[in-house]
């Protein structure tokens, strides 16, 4: 159980790091150009694509494991 | 042009609908059938993040900075990846300790210190004011635009007199609305299901409104977003917006904005309230982690097209970009669309204002006012639940009026987004004390205080002071030449750091001061026991779940506790809470006079829900007589408990191993006993078998010795018997030795290519005399070709002889008939020996191959044979990898069958081993 959970957390952290790198200098500067691709400016096209892929990855990692390793039990009061 | 009364009517109808939803939500919650208990409503309620800033400001920002509006939404998207373990930990802590606000959370973490709660509250209120003023500004401006905008006339500026200022009336209307929503009664858990439902509804409205206007602008006014963008690219002015350089501050500013919004999504008081306090189930975080970013993505899709359309339609700059969303439809005389947009903007603003003011009023009440009130002797014994409500209502009004004041003061000189970013930077000051606090036990109370104060001071000096300067309150010289002419202290380039834009500059210094002070002071600080206790509870929340957080060992009566709680949350709710506790813990509340430590802890947490943990502690200690458990003692208990848990885990492991070993031993022992029994049985059977022939040999020998005058004929007969019995003895001994050899594995086996035809022939040849004597027919059904197996030839002959002689033994002399058949079905070699004897009873069939199992003859009860023949056959066939069994029905003869694997072609060439 902790094994699965740790692996899931590791994946999420890696996704975050990749996201931060992809959405910042210098990678971002590669797309900062006045040019159109599929009718959209390259920069916007790139940002929205990364955005969508990022959401997809997070959803994949979180939804793949069917349920939480430790199902939450509301704390007793 | 829309009439003023139409807009007002629509606004109030809309607010009425919201109130109806909230009312319904509360009713359902009271009935125990929550409508908000699912991840989708949770996600929509988190979208309270998208305020009027998003609705109007994003387009404005896109029109001036290009992609610069996006980091505000990319940050939360990135942060959402960490929600599953960061946010969930915070939620678990908050639920365990009944935490109701971010101030409460931070003060609980640092030894329940009321001072920290107060500091956090002040930072939050001051920091959020610009944000609230932003909403007020947006609503009043949009209202004015809607009823005064005349294409293509420029925007009428806001009125000068306070009494004719729309924003004031917006403020008052919002206050009433927030008070009605958030403070209908004091709830111990501080959750507002109705409000969450309404906020979720508003999130839907604002998303739909924005998408509608986006589609309208892109497809109705222009022929698709691609066309619109194409038009814009041609203009040299607009094409600049297509790359990052349009953002002043460039990539550094981009990074700062991303960082700030990452922090803001968790630590803005209203986000904390929605994400943590209003959370129904931790599991909802999972879906929200990717659905909420999806919401952000959707609401941002049309920002660029709308802003480009605005810039194309109003190229002269006569219209403020912040109102493009309204101005573009109005310019085209689409008043219905504009009205819908206005409703969307109203949704965004009211949602933010309601949640933010409720969160802030809880903090002001619990962490600023209550600690002071509780010190007043006169209030110690009166009913405070109505006082609590009044304080909260008052603080909502005060906060909104302060927001209005801020708006009057400096709101006009700022764009929407810039105002919001000031608030973001303030909220980021909470990030270190929380994030470091929930992962590092060493973060101390004094560290947190200095960190918060230093960060707040830096923020105030580098962001708030300049905004006062812009509004004209402070001389502008301070920006250029610094205070008192000291240039090094200029708020925009502190200590000469001039390479950043103002926002990055402020975030850099305030974060450096905040984190630096928190970490350094903590490292050189000595935590007292209470701090260590709370730190352990927070950091190890998933480990110490079952450990009670109660601290009390003194005595209190149940009645006193109930009175105390009732004074804050009302007697009806108190009764309900206590009876719930009673059923859950099997504690007789009615008849027991003394409360145990558990009940005291329970009362404290209930109170904490209503008045904050710090105040709750003070109140409980006024009722409980006697000593608290010393916190050192409690720490020790906590440590010991962890140790005991670990020991018991290890112990469990050991005892499990032990059990396994015992089971193995028991099995081994059982097998040994069984073997021992078998051996005894074997020995006794063998001796018995040996004795029978021996006895007769001895008896006849004695007769011969004692009667020398015996007739020759008689003598011969006796000697014959003696010889036969000796032969039987020899045979038996041979068989026993054989079996012993086979079983011990020391028998020598040869492996030859054997023709089974020959084997059967040989066996029947050697038994022909026997068959002849008992006049039993032997019928052989053998195939014409050779049937080869790899086996020990002599042993196979032995098997055949054993089976054939067995058959003879059980056949009726004269009528007996034995058939031996050799066949090769399905890749096997099969030998059958059938007789027409009495057959074998099914019970016996199973045991017939056991050692010394002798069949009782059906007619005479005398056993025949040694009882080892079949056992030996069984062992031999087994050794060759074949199988042997018997098929029989009583009265219909018996058929012994054995099967072997045929020799492979290659090995038929006869290589003997």
C-alpha cells in the first residue's frame, strides 16, 4: 500500500517539474514568435497544448489507481 | 440602451435565485442529504478563484500584455498536481483539529498561540482589501457601462460624490447578501453547504456567460477566431501581443505570476475556506485536481479573441480594455448578450465577495475579537452565541466598507489585475508557515511570528506603500529617491535591487525575509512542549490518527461543559452534539456527572469550531478544575505510543513467524508419528507373516523328529510342506527386502528398451505350471508388433508375474479364466490383467496397494498371499513414471491395469544405460 502511494506521489511531482520547466524560460522563449499555426499564434497554441497534456497526465495518474490506498475515515470527535 | 431599472431588476432576481439555491442547499444539509457532497460541486466551488478579475480583467490584461494573463491560471494548474498529497494532508489536519480558517490553522500549528492567529488575520484583512475593492470596482463599472454606454461614445467616468457612487450601493447590497448567506446561525463546524451550492451555481453561470460572449464575438462579429487572429497579426501594433515581450518584466515576471498564483490557489483565505473547511470528503480532491484546471482552461479559451476584437473595434484607446467584454456586444447593439455578460461578471464578483468576507469575518471574530472579549470578566458567564453572530455580521460590513474605502482611495488608478496581484502577494506570505509547518517539525512559534511579520512588512513597504503613493497620499519622491532621500531604501528598488519589475521585486524580498526568518529563528529556537506536541500532530497527522488530542486530566462536570459550549453555539446544537458523542462513545451523558478527558477534548474541539482553537483552550481551562496533564507528559505519551505501536508491529510479525514455524513443526511431527505407526505396523505384520510359515516348518520338523516310525509316505508329505513353507518364507523375505530397497531408493534399476510382448510371454511361461495345476485358462491378447518401453526388464516381469499369480489366486479352479491384454491407446502403453473371480469391494479398492493389505476371500475368511505383491507392483510402476489401478465390481471379476509411457523412437535403438 505505501509502495503504490509513494509511486503515485513521485509521478505527480515529476509531472509538476516537467510542467514548470515547459512553461518557463528558456523553453517558453522558443515559442515566443509572431507566427500562426492552425490559425492560432504559436505561443498560445503551445501554452494551451501543454496545459491540456498536463491536465491529462494528472488525471491519468490519479484516476488509474481505483481508490485511495487508505480510504479516508472521518476523524472521530 | 438598457434602462437602469431593468438592470437592477435582473440583478436582484439573480441574487434571489442564488439565495433560493443556498436556502435549498442548507435545507438538504440539515436533512442529511447533502447536495454538495460530490467532486463536481467541489470543483465548481473551487472555481470561486475566477473572480471579476478573470471575467473582466483577463481580457484587459491580454489587450496590454498578450499572454501575460495566462500564468494566473497556469499556476493553479501546476499546483493541482500536488493537491493529492499536500492539500489532502491539510484537509486531514483541519478535520482532526476542527479548524475553521487559515488563521486558526496557522495558530494551531504553532502552539495555538492567539498572537499568531491575530497576525494572520490582520495580514489577511489588509491583504484582501485590494482584492475586494477590485470586485466592487468591477461590478459598479460594469453596471455603469451597461446603462450609459452608447456606441461609439466613450465611457462616462464614475461619479464623484459618494452618494451618487454606484460602488457604495453595490457594497451595501453585497454586505446584506453576504450577511444573509454566511451568518444565519453559528455552526460548530463552520460549514456552509448552501453557500457552496450557490457558489457552484455561480461558477456555472460565469463560465457559460464567458463562453457565450466568446462564441458571439468570434463567430457572429467575425467569421471565426482564426480570421480574427489573422486580422490582428496584420496590424504591427497587435502582433506584438503574440509573444512574451509584450509582458513588462518578461520571463521573470511570468515566473513570479506563476509562483504567486500557485500559492494563491491554496492560501488565499477564501480558497483555503472552500478547499479545506468546506470540503466534505478527501476523496473529492482527486477529481478536482484535474477538473478544476480544465475549468480554468475553458474559461480562458476566448480571452485572446475577445481582447483582439476589442482592440480592432476601438483602436483609438477610447474604451478601457477591462470592459471589452461588455463594450464589444454593446457596440453591436447586442444588449441581451451584454446583460448576460453582466450577470456572469456579477456572479464572479459576488461569489468571491461572499466567500472571502465569510472567511475573513470568521477570522476576525475568532482570532481578533474573541481573545479580547474573553478577557473581559463581565462576559465570562453570559450567552455569547448571539454576540458571536453580531460580531461576524459587523465584521462583514466593516470589511466591505474598508474595501470600498480602498477603492475610493486608489482603485481608480489601477487596472483590475494589478489590484488582485497585490492581494496574491499578501496571501503568499502564508505559504511558508503552512508548507514548512506541515512537513518540518522544527518550525517554531517564534520563527513563524518573525517570518510572518517580516514578510508582511516587506510586502507593505514594496507594494502597499507605492499604491498609496500613486493615489497621492504620499509624495511621489519616495519612489524615485527613497524615503528621507536615502535611495537604497526606495520601495521599488530596495537595497539597490533594480533588475526586477515591482511585483517580482516585492515577492522576492518578502519571500526571502519570510522564509529566512522562519527557518533561521526556528533553527536557533528552543520549542516548548506545546509547540512540539502540535508540530507532531500536524506533521504526522497520517500516523497519529487514533491518538487523542485531548490534554486534560482535571475534572469538570458534564453540566458545566454543556453550559459552556451552549453559550457559544446555542443549546439546541449542543444537545445534539453531546448526544451524538454519547452514542458514539457509549458514554452516559445524562447520568454521569463527571466528564472524562475524552469528553473535555471533544468539547474543546466543538468550541474550536465556533471560536477558534486558541480561544477554545482558554474557555475550557476556565471550567476544568485541577491540573492539565503536563505537556511534557503528553509528549512522552505520544513518543511512547509511537514506540509501542512499532513494538507491537514487530511483535505481530514475530508471532506470525512463530505460528508458521509451529504449524510446520506440528505437520512434521504428525508425519513422523504416522511413519512410526506404519513402521510398527510393518514390523508386527512382517513378524506375523514370518511366524506363520516358520511355525508350520517347526511343527512338522518336530513331528518328524519325535516320530521316527512315521510312514515314508507321511514323511514325504510333511517334508513337502516344510519345503513349500520354507519357499514361502524365502519369497516373503525376498519381497520385504525388495520393497525396503525400492523404498529406501537403494535398489539398482537398469534402463533397457523392453518389448512388453516378451515380458508378458515370459511371465506367463513361468506361471504356466500354476495355471495348469489350478486348471485356469490364460488368454493372451497381444498385438503383432513389438511394444517398446524404457524400463527395467526383470522388474516388469516381476510385475506381470505378481498380477497374473494374484489373478490365479482369486479364480475358481476349473472355471477360472484370466485375460492379459496389451494395447497402445493415445500415446500410452497399457497392460490389463482381468480375471473372473469374486471381484473387489469398492472400499478395498482404495487400499489394495497398501503394504500387507490382504484381501479377505469372499467365501473363506482366510487371507491369501503375502500382502506385499501389489505394493511392489505399485512401487515399480510408479518408479517408471506410469500408473496402476484396479477396476472391479463385486461378483464380476477384477481388472488390474497399468500404463507406461512408450519408448521414444530415438531411444528404441537400444542404448542401455
